């Protein structure tokens, strides 16, 4: 049943409210609400009401979340990690379906109800990993909204046949087309981007490009991406993930790039890593650029780190960006809620009538305290259905 009356909670603005849900959507938010007989009632106990969290960039297909510990002995270069992962997955028969399901459910228990996940497409595995994640997406439909990005992790031009596989992936239900370092990996950025944007344009799909390239090299590539975004009228349909170059160019160059990003409504994804230059949340907001957050990989052959807790990721974004005032900490929370939903195109989002009833309760006085203290999720509601209580799966379909 997707009707629900949630009583005795506090809005992010501090008001005592109830939430009436009908047919999986918020009908009313306000004090003293009632419901028809038979509608389930949940008492929130004065907890803080948050919207469902949004994971803007992860790799569900790669995770070894529910597996024995992986001993990481890989080399330091990006290509070392790419080659090692591809070989390991082929050798072990790593199953994207079961592993993505385990991590997706862990996200849900922590209050994340919408996920954008990049899925490896390459000439060795073909669409096998995508098929696995799509099986998870189908099984969890109604509880989790999962967007898939067809991602050429091993490169596009340097592995002939990848472009055709990406085309097939979009035809078979991938929501977004991914890209990777057109200069550093493909070594022919103009042609690489022409191929990538051509595929996306044919399918009418948005683009999300991993751009690890540093400094002026990355800025050069970013300009090429923006040129094609403008030429094809893809404003609002392009995301640049990582964009480390924006943390490594001079102030004048940065200002020009941020102005172009804002004018073309190109969003930036940050994981706020401590080890690399990153685009600054404050500068992006001041320039009118949407910046949002994600974990990247979680416990895979690339890294032993990561957690399916988007409140924890908001904390890391706040730390990396020196966000200390309560209103600034709310910027970090915005990166894993409204800004992420907007950048990824997740519709019907938020704490307002008509939005999908994705609701999270935590014991905190305000958003800033929730980010700093990262309290357990007391209750998670997805589409009007209680799916988790106190970190445990509450769904009858679990």
C-alpha cells in the first residue's frame, strides 16, 4: 500500500508537521493532518524529516560489497587500475547482478532512493555487466530508481568496437552515455568527443563524462566538451564528473570555464577526494553552476574505501570545501539531495506536495547536525512504502 500518514516530525525549517501520502506521492505537509480509516500511520517521534538521498555517481557493477576482502596490490596509474579490474573480473566471473543488488539495498537502508550508476562497457565483457545491473534495477523498481550510464571504462577509440557496444547499450535501456578522458586515454579528444556526442545525439540521451585530466590539459578537453554541448543544443543534458582540472587552473581560466558551464547548464559531479584538486563548491554556487555529489566506487578493486551513506559523503564534501557555518553545511547536503536530483534529471523530487514520497527520518535538530553527526536512519520511506527501519530492511519483498 502506498498511502501513509507520517505524524510528529520536524521539517528542515524546524516546524512540527505531519506528512500525508497518497498513491506514493506527498499530498499534504502541515500540522494536525488526518487520514482516511485504514491508512497506515507512523509516529516520527519528533525526528528530523529529510528527502530521500540521491547518489549521483557510483559503480554498482564493480563492487565486492558482499564478498571476502580483496587484497589490493595494483599499480598507481589509472591504466593499471583499469587493466587490473578488467582482468580480475574476467578471471573470477564477477557477477554484476548479485553484487549490485547487495550494494543497492545497502544504499536503500541508509536512505538513498535514487542512484546514478556507471556500468562498464568494453569489448571483452560486452554488455554483460549492464545486463546484471539492469536485472537489479528491474527487481528493485518501486523501491529504488536506478539510472544506468553506459561507461567505456577501458577507453573508446583505443578499443575498436566499443562505440558500437555503447550504441547497443543505449538501445537496450541504458539511460545515459558515459565517457572517459578523451585526451589522456583516447589521445584524440576531438574525434573521441565527436563519436561520443554523435551516439548520444542519435539516441537523444544525456552524457556524463569522467574527466580526470589535470590542469590545462583538462581545461582544454572541457572547452571541447562545452563546444559540442553548445553546437548540439544539449544544454542541461551534460555532466562532467570529477573535473579535477577546475582545481588546478589559474583564477582567470577558472572564471571563464565556470561562466561557460553556467551558461550551458552543464553540471559538475564531485566526490571531494582528499588526494586530488577539486572544483570548489563555493565558487560553483557563486557562478551558478550546479555541483552535486557521489561516492564513485565503493569497496572494489580500485579502492577499499567508501560507504553507501550519502550523509557521510555530504560530510566529506563539507570537509573538503571548508564548509563550517550551518548554512554552508546545508550546501554539502544539497549536493546529495536536490542538486543531485536536478543534475541527474530525477523528477518528482523533494519535500513538497506532488513529489514522490521518498522520506528519511533521523534524530537531529537540523540538517547541519545530521551531516556532522551522521545519525542512523530511523525510518526510510520510498514511494510511500516503509522500506527500512533502524538500518534494517522493512520491505515485505526484501
